[in-house]
């Protein structure tokens, strides 16, 4: 693995840990304030909702990085051998382009909120909280594109193998 990839992975892992730690700390603070002092901090609840979104999308980036994402593998049970690489490459291409289209529309949405100067809560700009959507889908899409390229290369490299075992 290249040094820049390791740095990106460390940043993603650190971001995951920081988000989870912040969520636990803020939720515990809010619970204590409500139960002990019959009060709370107004901005914690909306911030926790945003942190759940961030945690989920950063977690999806890490899952894709480790090839541990949710997969529907109905066809891979029936297709074996060399054709499995081809099918995998096609599915990864479809996933990549789907994620990249979502990223493009997400960037447009974030740009509109930035241009309009919308605020989410407590003076925090909406675009700052939403930026994880296009960024994460762009990263996931690029990772799927890379995985597709690798699967296609495996398909081409396995040209001496039969399409199905036992042939």
C-alpha cells in the first residue's frame, strides 16, 4: 500500500473514532443535563443527528475500502470461475457510476446551500454539515471504480482458466 493511501486510511479511521467519541460524549452530557438538572443544550440534538449521518457515511467509506460493504451476491453463487471476475467488474462499475452521480448531485445541492447562505442551527452553515454526502459518495465511487479495474484485470489474467469449474 502506498504512503498516501495509508495516510488517507488513518484520517478516515481517526475521523470515525472522533465522531463516535463526540457522539457518546454529547449524548451522555445531554442525558445527564436532562436527568439531573431538568435542562439541556439546545443544539446537541440536531448536532447528534448530523453526527449520525457523518458516522454512517464515513463508515461506508471505510467499509468500501476494506471490501466489507453490503453486497447482494445472488448471481455470484451461481457464476464461478473466470466469469465471476467479469460479473464482479460490471457490478462494481454500476456501483461506481451510481455513487459518482449521487456525488455530483450532492455537490450541486451543497453549492446551492452555500450560495444561499442557509444555516442549519446555531449559526452553522448548512453546507458545512452536508458536505460529507458528496465527499463520501465521491470516495466510494472512486474506490468502486478502482475495484472494477482490478476485477477486470483479474478476468483478463485468468483467460486460461475455464469459465466454469469442471469444464
